[in-house]
């Protein structure tokens, strides 16, 4: 009589029960502390245990049950069946899926005979575990031994190259795929374009994409993601619209890339269209899509719509909370940030380092020094989050913006790691605001060493010299800029009108309606003067006559953009402008007076934040 020994209920129960039709009893015994199994035939004789072990190995791989899988491996060794190729392949697959790549490699190296599956599984597991160099080396060994390969082998090796090696290796593999007549295969082609995109060779990626006779959804989403990663947002949206025309099956990754492209362009109209399309196919409740939508609406200047998406999403994870808190911080809604920070904890979600970056950023935007200090201490003591370089950088910004320049400098000097260019840049900007020439020169010296090609640092120091009437130092700094190869970034603003983005440079001359824009701007300035607007000549730091300063200020890019918006947009529509530099004091004043005169909201996004101008005031409360 065979007795089925009682044992603690585990994952194996279900699968052993399924095998009762094959085996009359399964005896669970302890062998060196590891559970193993013995199989018996209906007449009490031992049956072949291999089929059952294979079935159990497959189940362990599916559920990532590594302890039970190791028990099976132990039994395989006990019965001397570890040399079987199929069994070894299943063991490699088990260890690879459970993240034990070294164990998988040990099984692979001990195999007396290897199949194509053995090589593919091992190369794929090395790739997914971040051992790309080892995966490439294994592929080369495979070729030297003359083993056959498939499109899955080539695509796995290509994935190993993505973003890890020079494009030379990628082109070699491309040539190899062409030679093997595999370049038209959908898996190989998709892997190729992904490699090129991640290496920054987006034209090569696009060429591969266009030449592919068959494309999967992964192919489309990879190409769109490549465009987004290289900031080619318009190309990404063109591809998205092509996919819609072809009526391809809906895919959340394609929509995610399209949303990111809209965010990069700050195109609210396109964003609304993508949002409508994804809701139509049922992706509106997807938590990751919702997070992308919140980020997109916030970056497009519509924080209200971002919050609407947040409120309509029932399931919320840390990414969703962080997206909303970050959006509020970007729009200088400090009170909303702090309220949401508390609600997040009340819901049972704990803040992480990303959350605290947004909270500290909100304090920086509004000059809330004591709040910033409180949160900086809270993250360590209450939530055991170690401050990283971004947290310290934000604290430097908080202290510097509020005039505590010395405290900001002391924090830089005493923190546990080296200061970044961002920190010194923040300190230099604060010195510009508060007139600390001594520490400005200290910060600038570090920046010149860390960013020798950044002309903005030289310009900022020159402006500080000018504000302090150090005209000889101004001349010396600008002479260096003129003679060196470093280039100053020119002011640029853009506005979307009827699905077309219009860009303006400071002193723009090339826009087809520039004459009308200047004429309209001149009339607007005259009207604003009646309300008390007076150009701030101190914001134009060239040593020229006051009248010339006013003329230069009048033609700043954001003034041209808002004027064009007044000419072209409906009277009730908000005017949304994006700018590549920090908005100057004169333009800030101009926007406040304009919002009051035309009685409409003007939203300006500069490098630091969003400014919402309404009824003659700004959301930043004149602190930026």
C-alpha cells in the first residue's frame, strides 16, 4: 500500500493533483531539506518521473516559484537526468525568469548538447538581466561554433546593443541581418530601429521602419517612442495619425508616446484630440495613460484639465499622485501641492523622493523657506527618504531666491556630495536677483569650469556686473563671449493657433505677418501706458540710451507672441505662450497690464514655471 505523506500546502498541490490521472500516488519526501517527489504506477512500481518533473518545471517558470523549481532541479540531479537537453532548456528558462541568471548560465555551460532554444534562451536572459556584453559574447561564440540561428537570436542580440554600445556594433549586426536575409523580419526590423533610436541615429531608425514590409504594433510604438526620445515630437504625431488612418489596433504604448509628444510641443489642441481618441477605444481608465495625460495637460498650461483627469481616475498609484503634485508645483499652486501631499498620505500612499522634489519645488516657487526646511527634514525623519542631489539643489534654490545667499552657499559647501552645475547656476541666478557680487563670482568660477561652452553663465555674470555699474567687467565678459566659440541662446517664444505652432525670436523679422504684429504691438503699448505701464529699462542691460533700451525691450519674443495671439485667437480663448528662457521683469509687467486691458487670461511657460496672468495679477505673486 502506498501512503501519500501529508505536507504543508504549497503551490505544488494544484499541479500534483492534475497529475493523479497519470500516477496513482505522489510521495513528497524531504531530501537534504528540499522537497522532492517520487512517482508510482498503479501496480506499485516506479513510473517515469520525467514527464511530471517537466510539467512541474513549466509551472514553476510560469509562477516564478523558485524554491519549488530548485526542488525539481534537485530531483533531476538525483535521478541523473540533468544531461537531457529539453530538461536543461526548461531549467535555463526557470532560472532566467526568476532572475537567477548565473544559475541559468551554469546549467547552460554544463550541457553536453545544446539546441537552438538553449542559445536563444540564454542570450535573451543575459540581455534582460543587463549583461549585454556577455550576451553579445555568447552570440559570437555561437557563430564560431557554427550553430544555426533564428530571427529571435538576432533580435535578442540587437536588444542587448540598444543604448549600451557604439553604433558601430549596431551597424555590424544590421549588416549581419541583411546578409542572413533577416532584415525584413518584423522582430529583427523592430529591434534594429529600436537600437538606432536609442543610440540617437533616428534617421537610420526611420529608414529601417519605412523599408519594413510588415510592421507590428510594437514596431509602430517603438518608432514613435524613438521620435519622442529624440524630441522629434511633430514626427511622432505624424506617425500617430498615420496609424489612425490605417486603423491599426489600439495600443496603450502608441497612445502614451502620442501624449508625450503633445506634452513636448505643449500642443493642447493635439492633446485634446489624442485624449478623445484613447477614451473612444477604452484606454481612458488606464492608470499609466492617466498619469501621462495629467503630465501633458500640466505642461500645456491647463492645470484644471489635469486635475479633472486625476479626479476621474479611481485607481491611483504613486506615479499618478506624483504627476498631479508635480503639475501643481509647476504652476506655482503651492497650497494645492501641500493639500494633495496630505491627502496622498491619508489614502495610504507614502511619498517617495519624486514626491518630495515636487513639494520642495513648490516651496521654491513661492519663497516658502520655513515650509521648505520642514519638508526637507520630514523626508528624512518621517519617511526615511535620503535627500539626493536634486533635493539639495531645490533647497539651494529656496534659500537663494529668498535672499539667504550665504545659507545657500553654506548648504552647497557642507552637503555629502559634490555640487552640480545646476546648484551653482541657481546660486548665480539668486546673486543676480539680490545683488551679491562676491558670491556671484564664486558661483561663476565653478560654472565656467563645469560648463565651458555654456554662454548663459557668462551672460548672467555680465548682467550682474551691469546691475552694479561694473562696466569694465561687462566689457571684458562680453569681449570674451564675442571672441570665443560659446554661443548665447536667443530668446524664443511660440504659440499654437489653429493647430499650427508659430515661433518668434527676439527682434523677429521673418514671420509673414510681422509688420502687422509690430503695428498692433505699438498700439497696445500706447494703450497700456494709459493704465500705468512703464517699460523697465533696468531689464535691458546693454549700455545704451534709455530710449534704445525701451525699443529693445518692446521686441522681446513673448510680447510678439502674445500680440499675435490677440490678433488670431477668439476673444474668449486663453492665450498660451511657451518661452525658452526666463521671463524678464518688463515682460512680466507687460503681461499683467495686457491681461487687465484685454480682459482675458494669458499663460506663459518659461524655463522655471507657468505664469497665469489674469485681471492684472500673476499666479506667482511677482516672485519668480
